[in-house]
C-alpha cells in the first residue's frame, strides 16, 4: 500500500458571499503524479 501524503476532508473556499468550493475531499498517495514535470 502506498504512503498517504495528503488527506483533505470537507474543504470549502469562498470569495465574499460566493462559495466556489463546497465540501470536497480527496487523498494523494506517494507515487501519484498530479501534473507532468
């Protein structure tokens, strides 16, 4: 099993009164490539 590097739970982001992100969750494990280098 790969090592967990990042665990995000119930993330929200607002700009003033407007909520742009509402309760997303995700995990990033070691060895996962997010973007090309």
